[in-house]
C-alpha cells in the first residue's frame, strides 16, 4: 500500500510529520511507499536530522503551504502546488491509496471532495472522529466537514458510519443515535426532529443495517453502547473541541491537586500506573486521525496539534482503511436511500 502524507501540515510543522513517518515505517512493514509532500529542501534536511532513511520514503516537492486560517476552497483553487493539494493529487492520479493531513481541516476536506469526488449516492462527506467510551469507541459524525448539514445528509452519515464500524472497527451490529438535548422523541430542535423522523422511517422500512437508538445525549458518547453519534459539523466540531479542552483541564487540575502536599504526592506515585492508563485512553494521539467518509479514496484528517505519535497512528489508521476498503460497501449501502 502507498500513502501520501502532507508533511507541512499541522501546528508543529514538518518535524512531527517526519518523526511520525519514520516511526510508522519501522512499525508497519506492509507500507510499500510513504510519500512526504512539501518543500523538498526542508524535508531532506529534516529527514537527515531525524534519521529518516527508509528506502520506502519518497519526497514529492510541493513549494506552497495552506495556512491554518486560510479559506479552504480558495486556498485549494489558488495554491495548486500546496502540500495538501499535491498529496491529494497523488491519490487522484492513482500513485497513492490514501492521503493524510494534520493541516487546515477545511482544505483537506475541500481537496478530497473536489479532487477525489464523492462516492456514488453520497451527497456530503463527513469526518468520523473517535471518542473512547465504556464499550470501545464511538464515532462522532460529522466532526467538522459539513457545518450546514441537512437531515438527509445525517441519514447518509448513519449509513456510512455503520459501514465503517462494521468493516473497519469490526463491530458486528453497530448502534447509531443522534445528538440531542434529551432522549425523548419530542426533544431537540427542528433539524434534529426532522432527522429523527427521517431515520426512523428508514429503519421502519427495514432498510437499515444498524440498530437505531434515536436521540442520545452527551453522556452517551462515553457511557453507553453507542458506535456512531450523528450531528452536523458545527455541533460536532464544538463537541470535539470542548471534550478535548475538558480532558486537558482535568489532567492539569488533577496534577495540581496531587502536588498540593507530600501525602497526596505519595498517593499519586502509588497510583501512577492508573493515572497513565486513563491518560492513554483519553489521549487523541492514540487514535491518530479521523477518516473522511464518502470520498473516492482514503482521507485521514489528524488533529492540528498532532504529535509525532499522533501522526504515526494516523498512518496506522490509513493502513487499516486501505486494507478493509469500505468504499464498495458504502456505495452498496447508500443505494438503500433511493
């Protein structure tokens, strides 16, 4: 398998991408080629500095970079030689099987949507962001690709998310719910109520290959048997960032409380293993990246502040998506809408 990595993307520049690529190549022998797109001189210098000498790595020169605050569609159309555009072109032209970027999320979505196009039957692509919960993980879909979603788009997300859960995450009978402000059917705004009704009708018609839970709340993301949680991209992105900030704040507060006096510090040392286990479970770096479902190709979107470990795991997620190839399953499942 061949993977293209936007080596200039992310808040930490090319360094973490290079180290993550180096570590991924040492861990995943099934990768045949890992393309690094970006300024060639900068990447060659970084590879020498961090010992990336694997013969499976290939640098593809891309002199432009899309900034994190740039307008996504305009940047993709204007900066045709940006690292994200060139990486996506490698997939479009058949030279790579997947593209990965920790850069501008909107640009990654726009590049994949415009260049790779959508799968047959898909109206909007969606980002499936994993959340750890009591039963494994739950994919929040959409986590930011489509802020102005319509109810029928969320029906598509339910189908695509359940297909991904079944074929990649190996969930035998995926459960799907829609984020609302209460479990009762009458709760929610007009958008969620219309979506609830639309998906309920789809399920009642016997077309669904998932278990429909209806309305769910924020609590269910972490504590219920929920595999796919539906929302529009605006709500999803707010939830994603709020949960990430909460996890960081809790870690900081616990650390400060444990260091308040010698007795607590002694207890903290004794419980260090437990704290580490919880931190690892909450750490986005462990999950690596989120697949953009619905495009003709594999696109993995990593967090903007990704570390080298997060990039390594994003590459792992890409290898899993390539290996299980959910595209034909999504196309077949989307036919049930018609």
